């Protein structure tokens, strides 16, 4: 099932599944890490005659998945904290970040 999801995600987003992360474009890395927002992906049925998809899914991204897992299991947060950190951009110093709506 995961291979089917990966194939659909790769085809629909243009992120190659066989390219090392450090060789991907900034856009492709952003998709992997932060997801595709509210976009839905359809995994077709293995039955070529069926018009009903096998299932649909959203790809929320690696960081949101880690955050959700850490909420469900606080022990995981401690194990993963050293792997994820927010770092200020060395080029713009964070000046290109837009403020969220509502002033946050």
C-alpha cells in the first residue's frame, strides 16, 4: 500500500522517489517536509476495469507527522527533539517570512 501511495505522490507532485533528499529542489524538499496542504491524492484500484479508487489520502508532511506522533506519545518527543529544530535563514535572517493572519 505504501508503494502505491509513494508512486501517486511522486507522480502528482513531481518529487522523484529515487533521488537523494540533498539533490532535490527547494520546492521538492518543502513538499516532503511540510506536505501538500489540503490536496487529496487518489490511489487507483488494481482492477483495471474498476472506476472506483482503492482509496484517497492527504500528505501532511514529515514535520506535521512527527508533531502529531509526539503529541500521542510524549516519550517520542524527547527522542526526536535533537533531530528537528527551527533555524533562522542565513540569507534573509527570517525577514522574508510572512506574518500569519491575525497577527500571530
